[in-house]
C-alpha cells in the first residue's frame, strides 16, 4: 500500500497555496491555477454583474464553470495581465485574505469596454478558503469596477 | 488594572465597531478606532490618516441612507487582521458620492479589512464596487454623476 504524506494545513501552508496561486496567475497559467483548486471550488467575483432586460448575470458559481473562463478571457483581453500581492494573512482554519493589485493593458474588448490600448491597475481583496487537502475550495473577490472602467476610458455605467 | 481596550481580541474590537455602525452610533464606532488610524476607501479614492476621516465616511453613508441596514455575513480573523463581509442596504434620502437623491434603493456587498492593535482599529481598508452603487442610484455616467 502506498502511503501518501501531505503537509498539514496550517496558516502558513494555506498562505503558501495562495501565494502559488498568484504566481501562476502572473504566469498566465490558468490550468495551474485551477489545479490548486478542488473540483467544485466555489467562485464569486462580487462586482461582476451584467444587467439584461429580464435577468442579471453574476460571476457566482464554481472555479471550473465561471472562474476559469473568466481568467482566460481576462488574459486574452489584457495580454500583459499581472498582479502584485501586497499582503496575505491566514489562519489555521484555512481562511486566507490577500490584498492584490491587478493590472493590464487592454488589447481586446472586455465586457462592454472597447479596447483603446489603455492600462489599468486596481486594488482587489481576495478571500480564499483552503481545505485540509491544501486545495482552494472557495474564492471570493471584491474591487471597484468603476475604477477599471474609468482607467480604460469607459465612462458609461452600463 | 488593564483597560477594557487592551483585553479586547481583534474579533471583539471589530465586532464592536460593526455593531455600533449597524445601529448608526458613529460615536461608539469611532470609540474603537485609533486616533491615527489609516483609512483607505478605494471606491471613494480616499486615503487619509485620522479617525475624523472615517467618521466622515460613516456619517455620509448614514446621512445619505438614513434607513441603512448593515447585514454582516462573515467575520474572518487572520491574526491581527479582521475582514468583515457585509451587505449595506438603504434608501437614498440625500446626495451621496456625487449622486443626487432620487430615493433609489441601494444594496451593495462590501468587504472591509481591519488591522487591530492594543484593542483598537489601526487601519481600515474598504472595498465595494462603485459601478454597482451608481447603477442602483440610476447614475448613467461616471463623468457626469450628478446628471441623470
């Protein structure tokens, strides 16, 4: 029988997983980012909401169904997409909070924003939960999307 | 005898702030704030030092939305840092963040990150989406916020 040894989940190891997540994000390794998440990891980017005539679409679901396509699209629209991690704090329960600036220069349309070659840099707050298996099982993020719109030259709220 | 502030945990300190804010008791909320607190409210472009800056942020919200309800969904403690996730709901009754009053209802999910020390809050950083806020207040353009 093969015995698998695994690092225990501690505040430090949970923070390490999140640090690795942003390293992979910076390298545009979406598969690698997803590999750090459990199969049904929850995903919620709170500011993302698209108001249609009869319903509102939100970026609220799982990493596989919402997160991965969103990251892929973001990298396609902002080919130099990068991040700067300012702080990471964590606890032994697997909660990890990260203050991160996300930035990039727009080359393709992003939502309703047509590309004008402009650059944005916006502070984000990410809240992760890392499970006992050291896989991320929840990602929630907050930021001011108006800041991104205005930096990209898009002044319409919708 | 140690002061009550020194015996408060980070969670208790932030919970005291949130409870006071939820009942619109700004003086009680500011009572757990370090006088030299660092205040960053990203959606408002605010980066200041001092409890008065935070007092103004809270007062503007309560003035703009007198029936403001703060519903805290999670409080996450990671060492001396406490992150609170809550929804702010209310009906606009006065100008807020440049938006004129059209008596619209607001519901905005927010995350506030607090750093604590010595039983006081020494740093506050607030995150919410101003696009969502303006959308709910019927603002059409970021460069003409007062025009509807």
